[in-house]
């Protein structure tokens, strides 16, 4: 498959056009589909009338397509169950890939090899709305993909995606299949942006890119279906200016018009060519094709275009971020910090804990929304409570927050099953809190594979076998160990790591911890200077445990100010309780600064001889 990857880098590749549109021109009868009960099941034509499928492939290959899609858009058991033939999912997928592979070989030449893309549609279920479980969707996709791979597919295209959680289930299935088969082929993910400017679930293109970019299994990202190229342009522009991955575009032949109960598409082959020339030459799109309403004439024009125009060399500005199902939030903002709301945490919020115990789930979600109104950019979420089923509680809360909370979540748990339960039901890109070296690699060995599987970032605490590090040197040393293992052994990237250099309270007056504030701040500075791609975070209120509320607010605010100066990116705080320095009286600011930096003045006392 490296041949295909190399070709993509060398020239524009052209996908085929619409399968359904082509089949409609063949005037098929219910008998062609195998009877009235299967009429409309295009995937069953693989069995009942393979010549119809062969004609689709032949038309597009003759028109010059480099890549043809299998007639398996709905060959998952989820979709086939609607026709009572779910047991045929693997066989139809395999046979569909085999037909396409045979046709591709027939048309291939040394100068123009042809490839087969295993088509994987969104099914008819939205997991974010509870239509189906993540595991059930994963299993269905695994079966479909196994058939496509065994039938000879050269790549997968997960297309017409409407729910980020659906894509994650498909990607998890592909990861597991590649592991089991000990093989890997390219994967394209293609989202569908509706006319209102978002995916069906309300997802902005930026959130989709943020959620999908961390998956190293993905070779290319793009858009297809729903609209024509004109309506796609701004989102395609965003991808070409932002995405580290090559960009794919497969629009409809314009917006459909309902005529006599049938969708008609009016974009001519010449008009499609004009739009796609702009996408390729001016924006840098690498692979193009046609979706609903496009014909062999449309693909013929694109094939001619691909032989005369080269993709613009893209420069992109990618910002590591987290995302909710709706929108993306950078892990560094100006002015810093990214505020992570701390109140949806049973360990720190009495109110949230009481709501959990009473199982008042909707009110708990309301607490999350309140923090967003107060200015939180992300929310820390912890449901741990002794004697309760934490997995169940996380399921109840995360499935609600997934669609109800507009900012990204930080999943806070010490239990691996709880972390995975959260990540399975969270459509956006979460941050996991946390890993450390307290038991050597044990926690990393459990948590980091989950982060890789679900595309999450992770918070790393400066704790090792000796406990929580106290000095800047020790904190930095632990951070270096974590970076080395995370990147070189577990496949994470430095930009996926968020370091919490931790702090002890200054409120106790204990001599051992008088320098806790400055050591934490300087550790942040050391990490940011040595590893600028890594991010940093602090649970700010830890610095002031034991003090009265007003003193805590002042000390937290001053400590946060100097931590930001040292390079702090993110802060877990109650946003409403942080005060700008100019709102703190001068004496209060100075006293807090002296406490943070341990600027004590020792007066000499004369002792009489």
C-alpha cells in the first residue's frame, strides 16, 4: 500500500462517482434485488445482480477514476438488519470488495494503477443519541471491515460521517482489525457538513478535526455528501489551512431538488470541474471525487483535470486542542490560562457529590453548564465515591454531558475501566487525568493505550516511586522519564502530554513546604523551556488549603499569575473565584507574593552578654 501513499504525494487522485445514481440509471426491478423485501438494498445486488455492480465500476474506471468504492456503504449488520439479512454482513462485504478488486485489476496499467476503497457508511444509528452502544457499533464495523480487507480492499473510507462517536467506533474497529490481521492499509475519514454549517449532531469542522487528528491510523481527512462544492468551500478551506493530514473532497452534484419525490442534482460536469480546480490549485486538496448525483461524465472531467493540475503546496497552522462534540478549544490561549472548571468533581465539590448520591443527573449537568457561563474553557469531571459503582455513575453523567455541555471534558479517575467508559461515550477529544510514575510504568501501561485508542490527551503528574516530587529538579526529572516512555514506548506525542508539577499547600506553615510554590513554578519553567510542545496545568487551589476563603482567593490568584509568567498553559480552578491582580489591594498582593516565593525577612535580635 505504500505505492498508493506515494502516488497521493505525487499527483491528484480521483475517486469514482455516485453508486446510487449510477444504479438508478440501470432501471433495476425488485427482482434484480432479490424480491420486494430486498428492493432498495444496493448491497444485496452484490449477490442478486453482480453485473449491475460491475457496470458501476466499469463506468467510472472507463471515465478515468483512480480509486473505485465498493458497493458496501451499508453492508454492516446494523443496516442489513433492516432487511433481515444481517448474517450476510461479512460475506457481502468480502464479495463486494472482490468484485471491485477484479474490475480494478482489469483496468490497471503500469502508468495508471487502479485501487479499491472499502466503503464504510455511517449506518442508521447515532451513538451520541443512544441509538446504539459503542461496543455494538464497533463489533458491526469490525465484521464489515474484516470482509472488505479479506476481499482485497486497498484502503478504507469511513464516509458520510454524521456523529464523531460513530467515527471513533469505526476507527477502534479498524485498529483492532489491523492488530488481529497484522496488516495495515490507509484509512480516509470523511465527515458530512449539512447546509446549516455543522455535522448532523451540531459538530463544527474544527471540532471534527481536533477529535480525529490524534489518530495515527488516519491517512487523510475530508468531506463528502450533503451539499455541493460551493457550500463546502469555507470548510474545505479551513481543513487545507489547518489539517496536518492530506485533505479529501467528494461533493454532491450540487444541492438536491425534490422533483416528484425524487432527488435531482443540477451541477454540471463542467461546473464541478471548475470548483474542484479551485480546491486543488488554490487550496491544496489532494484527492477528489463525486458523491450523490455525480455521473461518469462528472468523473471524466475530474480525471482530465487531475492530469493537468497539481495540488497547491499547503502550509498549515495546527494548534493542539481538546474538543466537545460541538467545538474545539486550544490547550493554550492568549492570555493564558485555559480555565478548567473544578466543581464537577466529587472530591472537591460537596454540592456535586450530593447530586451524585441523590442521582440527580440532570441537575449535575446543570452545574457543568453554570461553570461554562462563569468562563470555564473545559471541565474536570470526577464521579468517584466510596461504595458506589463508579463505572455506572460515569456512564450516567458522561452520556448526558456529551451532548449537553459545549466545552471539552477532562476525565478524572484512578480506575481504568472508568476512564474507558468515559472515552467510549465521549464524542469530542477529552483529556485524561492522569498518569504518574508512583508504581513505575503500571499506570502508564493501562492509561496510555486507552488515550491512543480514543484519541485523548493526558495529564501527567510529577510523582514517582518516592512520592510527590518537592524540588524543581525532581519534578523535571520525573517529567523527562514520562516523556521518554510516553513517546518512545507508547506512541504518544509531546503535544498530547499536559504536565501537572503539583504543589503542596502553603497554608500549613510547615517549614518543609515553605518553598512549595516557587519550586512548582520553576518546574513549569524548566519543562516548557526543554519541551515547548508539552502543555502544563495546575490544580491551583492546592496551594492554599487550610486558609480562610478570602485568603485562599488572594493566594490562588497571585500564585496563578506567577505560574502563567513561567509558562503555565492550563489551570483547574473555580473561574469565578480568581481575581485579577489589579483588584487585590497592594498589601494583599505583596504578602501573597512573599508567601509564594518564601521571601521571609529574618531580623537579627541582639542578645545581652
